[in-house]
């Protein structure tokens, strides 16, 4: 009986390897380097992967000197099939918003700095190339209201910003924030203060001294004043008849047959003289709101400032400083010589001479 039991044990031991093989527990072989995560070459053979774990616990992909808990390195410049750029780290989600959480955002990658104090950064993008981009946000869909890059802040105390752009160079044409729009209906920079406070502020020095701002009503405040390219103030005015018959430099008069309308001056010494069709107004006044388009039958009427004006020498050569009035040639000014007719008929003073004929000269508009 004793020998029978021993025989049974020997028989079972001889069957063990077969049983293990049937369970898939065969011995695995291969060679590797310490600290590399292994990968399978076949079902029973392993070797090094390109994932390395340092003694400190940092994991490196493509590097054996990981500086951070996860350090990914690549110098590959070849494009994957169907892609526009080589990418070192790619994170993808195919999830979509569902009825359970319709207001939720599906996030491809999130950087979290969980400390409750200190200058901590959730995501930091760095490039050393002169033409590189530190962070690129891309919304490639041609439809919808997506956003390339969004900055948010919920703080109600101290100085907090949703998005910050800083040009640290002490020389050169650095730009803190740059906006572009390639659509005629697009806007390069859009600012809105929802409760109605200041829409935009501009300042100099550090700490900042505000020198420019636009309040919630659209009123502009500028400590340094305004210096436009144009040299006149004009009012947008409706014209009588076909607008295409009017041109910059025309001398215009009030049209007595309609409210707030002007026409070409055609009678000498007209006291209805209103101003000059401005070539390029420095400031343009209008009764319309900022988002209302200008009617096609209005022109800029210069009432103050320096503008080119059509003139004629029909009442004698024009000298610098001569007072100008309407003439018999439509839209042209002439020098005034009859003082008894000039009260209320003067449009301005000549800044250039006109010896003869007709022409265009610079005129200082001073209605009187």
C-alpha cells in the first residue's frame, strides 16, 4: 500500500507540466535592462520597451533620464499617415455630451495645479524656437460656436485675469496679446463687460496708470487726446438727389426742402452754406448707433478743420487768407469781396492760392 501511494505521487508530478501548459502558465524567457518596463516579443518572450522607470519613480517614454513623474521625449519629424504634424504626446477622447449632463464639457486633456496658494500653473507650454508657439488652441470645425483657447477665472478678490498675454522683451516689437480675423464679418478683438462696467482700459508704467478707457456706455476717455490722420470734424449728412453726383471737395449748402439734408451750392453768397464734402474725416459725427450701418445717401460734411475744397477764380484770384463763399459753379467756392453779403455766407479761409480757373485747395473751415 505504501509503495502504491508513492507511485501515484510520481505519476501526478509527471502530469503537472502538461497541466500548467494547458492553463497557459508556461515559463516566459528573454532578457532586458534594469528599470525598463518589459514588453512581449512573443507569447513567451520579453525584452525592453521604450518606457523607463528611474529609481526615484519617475517614468520616461523615449528617455532614460526622466525629470518629472512622467517625461515624454521625441525627436521624430515624420508625419503619421493622414496627419499634418508630428506629435510627441497625443490624448484623444471620442465621448460626446449626453442627456444626463447636457451642460458638461468633454475634456481631451486637463492640467490641474491643486495647491491652494502660491503661483501654480495648470498647463505650461514652452517653445525655444524664434518662430514657435507655446500653446496652440485649435477649433477646426467650420460650423458651431467653438473656441480655440478659453481663459476663465472665478475669483472675486484681488487682481485676476481670464487670459493673460505678456511680452517680456525690453526692446523690439513685442506684442502681449494679438488677435486676427480673416473674415470681412469677423472681429480681431471683441471686448464685453456684461454688467456694464468699463469695456476696455489702456495704461502705461508699472504699477499701471490708466490713460485710455471706454466705459459701459461707449464713451471714450483719453488723457492724451486724439490724433487722427484726417484734419477735420465732419457730420454724416443725407444729400439731395443721386449721391453719385457728389464728390469729395464739393461745397455744400443746407437743402431748405427737407430736414437734415444738404445739396450742392449753386448761388453766390448763399447763407445756407453748410460745409465741405470731407475727403477723409478725422472724426465723423452721426445720429446712428455703433452697430447701425450708414445709409447709402449720406456723405461726410466737414464743419470744422482743414479739408480740400473745389474753388473757382470767377470773383478774382484767390490769395492765402481770403474768405470763401459759394459761387455760381455748383459745388465750388470763390473768394468773397462784397462785405454786405458775407455775414453767414463764409465757409472758411483759403490756405492755398488759386490764380485762375478752377481747382482744389486746402481750406480752413470756419463757418461764419
